[in-house]
């Protein structure tokens, strides 16, 4: 087993809620609203659950190794270093998707 764990928080694995456009179009406005509300509720619940599980896992790992939290300056340096890669792929997936992803990430921080 390794001696150190550095919490870089450089990965976020989102779980999108997807439905076929044809199926969505067959639903009434009321059904769409219910599904959208349930999806938002599930997103928040899932996010809280994952954060609780992460805290527990880090506590357990801390009993077996030294856990290090990166300084904010180091996190900023890492973000700056990967900015060109992010920008490259942002052009491929579209500004609207990237703006939405950035807003979600910022809300979680």
C-alpha cells in the first residue's frame, strides 16, 4: 500500500440524466415537469451522498496513510496548466455545454 494520498480533486465524474428526445416529446408538459424536478432532486441527493462517502473513505485511508490536501495556490497552478486542453475540447463540445459544466463545478466548490 502507498504511504501518501494527495487530494487533488482534479476529476469529477458526472452522471447525466438522459432520455430520448422522441420519448420526451411524447410526455405531457406536466410529466416533463415532474421528471425534471425528480432529476434535479436526485442530482442533489446523489451529490450529497457521494460527498459523504468520500469523507468516510478519506477518513479510513487516513488511518493507513498520510492524506495531503493541496494548497489553493497549487490547485490554481494545476488549473492553469490544463487550461489549454480544456479550451481545446470546449471548442469541440460547444460553449453552452462548457458554460453549464463550469457553473455546476463552481456550485460544488
